[in-house]
């Protein structure tokens, strides 16, 4: 009985050490799981914040795109107006040059008549 008891005691001690080790490992694993859950919650919060920022950026981009299109239309309208005005100015310059040449010719004719 004593020898059987002696054999059981080391086996029980070894088994208790294994159980103790497993319990320690289980606590450590639970702590790691809690830590991972906390990190996941933080990352989900960051993701939500980034998604909100992204949404705002998309709205701002759409608004800026609309403004750009309006500015381009305004620039095209002004360009057409300026082109039309430039055409009128060029016609006026041609008419003035023609009139200047006519006046020079009249002056020359009058000068020649005055000389005779």
C-alpha cells in the first residue's frame, strides 16, 4: 500500500502540475483574447471614423466637381463673348484702315489739284 501510495503521489503531483500549467495557459489565452477584442473595437472605431471622412471627402469632391463644371461653362461663355467682340473690333480696324487709305487718297488728290 505504501509503495502504491508513493507511486500515486508523484503521478498526482505531475498531474496537478499539468492542470496548473493548463489553467495558467487558459488565463493567458483569455487575456490575449480580451486584448485582441479591445484592439478590434479600436480598429472598428477607426474604420468608422475613416469611412465618415471618406464620405465627407466624396461629398466635397462632388461639390467641387459641380463648381468646376459651372466655372468651365462660364469661361466658355465668356470666351465666346470675347471672340465675338474681337471679331467686331477686327471689322472696325479694317474699316478704319480702309477709311484712312481713302482719306490719304483724297488728300493726295486735293494736293495735286492745289499744285495745278
